[in-house]
C-alpha cells in the first residue's frame, strides 16, 4: 500500500479554529471567508471544482481546523482527519 503525499495547497491553507460552523449559514460564511476558490485554481491535487472548504478535527482530536482540500465521499463511521 502506498501513502499519498499531502496536497501542498491544502497543508498551507490549514488554520486552527475554536469550533466548526454549526449551521448552513455559518458554514457558508466560513467557506466564503476561507476563499478556497482562489486556491482551487492554483493547486494540482484535484479538479478545481473538487477543492472545497472543510472544518475537521485533527488526528490527535485536540484541535479543530479549517482547510481547503479535495472533497471525498466518506462512508460508514469514518471521518476526514487533518494531520
């Protein structure tokens, strides 16, 4: 099994936040403020349309972060984690 290297633009976009948005309006405002559309045009990790705003907990579960990254379908009980 090979490990995929991280997307540099995603890594650079990561910022710690106190909490993630809890409503659609908050989510839309946070996504607009993060402005992932600009980074989407510069990155080469995925198609620009697939490069989206995310708010997730890190792998240590001690920090919540906002990040621009490829959108992925997650099934079951897994969730996106940012290292």
